[in-house]
């Protein structure tokens, strides 16, 4: 009940003195719900309050928790500069605390995982995610453990290890269902649907992803609804249901917060579908808007390679080989730089060959490099 969470956290913030333990706990909740609702201005206001707050030694664990929560949501929103400041501050104050507080350790590991993901370091992302699972399990925090399992499953999918991703996400879904945690049920289904699609299980993937979108809509979770709709659009496109895919992609564009990484991904998803419906001019407009937004944001947590690929393919189709070569070669170099951070050869290969947009980017860049002009 995200609207109710927002109201209650606002009431709590107004009812207790700033800088107290309760105030930091309310700030952490307010930051989480602001991210889910796409309320980026409110989130930034909370972050600036945290940055300016002088911490009392007696409430450091709650202060660090609030910093980690706000930083994580800022990263999802593409506000990496402010997020980095908060997380760096959290790291400084967390020293000496996390050894005796496994829940705080889990929260810090989750934030580290998101920062590594946005930086394109999937190995560091996976290591931090698995450390978060272990920390929450040690604390007996099954909700925290379940959320971290979803994150780990997502990272395996980004590595092209789709079978392992499905295993993790089905485990997370079972845990969420056993505890009746509706938010986590929806989140697990959202990521599971996409992983299933990567294995070619499109019928089941469609059902699971549609369930996630409907659940997110009912919960008022704007970010998850947007993400589920754009994943569903991609799954439907794989199933050759281009009208259905376009409908879901348009819905994702409409719900995505302005200027957000999710909007860049949603615009690219819509652009990828429209040519099959004979709407190439409209597709190019959306691809350009998506690429401009990505360029402005710098790093996004999901869809980076896909956005770049869609822009490049539509530039080629429209005869703008100069724009295509520039974007595609930059995308190739970015992928190879990220692959270089993956120490395990099998994972490096699956990242480059088993993630469709990555493999397509490399193949198309190679073809363009062989073509003069």
C-alpha cells in the first residue's frame, strides 16, 4: 500500500525531532517509497536533508541505514552524483558497525550491489548481492533475504546465466509466497518473467510478467509497474504480438517518471516494436529521445545496451550510417570494457554471447566495421 506508506512516513517525519533515531528510520521508509512512486523531487529533498544532517553517535546505525536507502533509490533514478556522496558517507560511518549488525550489513551490501550494477561491474554486483543474502539470512530477516535473492537472480540474467537466474528467482518467489509478502511476490515475478523469456519459455513468461504488472498496478508501485510493462512488451514482441507489445510499451512510457532511466528504456522498447507495425518515423523519434536521455544520464541500471542497439539499428534503417557507426562502436567498446571486468571466462562469454542485445551489438559492429563508408 505505497500511498499509505508515503502518508505514514510523512506523518512520522513531521512528528519527531530531526536527527533522532525515529527520524532516520522514517527517512529511510520515505526514501524507499519515493523511489517506488517515482517521486524524484521528494527523494532528492530527503537526500539533501541527510547529507546536511550531523550524525549523533548514538543513532549511527539508523543514520547509515537511511543513507544507504536514499542512495539506492537515487541510483535507480539516475542521480548518481548525489547517490555516490551519500553512499560514501554511509561507508565511512558503517565501519565498526556492520560486524555486529547483520541487517545493516545486508542493507549496505544491497547498496554496493546497485552501485556496482550501474557501473557495469557485474561480478562486484553479484558478490555484494550474495553477501546481502547471507547477512539477512544470518539475521533471520527473510524479507531482506528474499529481496536480495531477486537482485542476485537479476544479475545472473544480466550475465547470460539464464538457467541460474530462474533457479534464484523461483527460490525467491517461493520464499515471498510463503511469507505473504506481496511486494516481493510481484518483484520476483517481474524478474522471473524476463529470465524465462530468455530461455524461450515465452508462454509462461507472458503469464508471469502480466501478473507482476497487474500486482504492481494494484500496489501503486509506479517503478515496478513501468518495468513490468516494458519487460512484457519485449516478451510479447518475441512472441510476434507486436500490437500487444506496442500497447504495453506505450503504457510504460506514460507511467515512467520524467527524465528517469526507466523512461529511456521504455522509449527504446516502444521504438523497437513500431517498425513491425509500419511506423518507422515514429520509432526513430522515440529512439532519438531515448538515446538523448541515456546520454544525459550516463549510467542506467537496466537496458543500457538495448537502448544503444535500438538507436543504432534504426539509424542504419534510416540511412544515417554516421550516427549508427558512432553509436554502435561506442556501444561495442562499452560492452567489451564491461566484459573485461568479468574474471570468469564462462561468465564473460555468456555475457557477450547469451544476452541477445549484447551479441547483436557485437555482430552488427563487426559487420559495419567491414563495410566502408
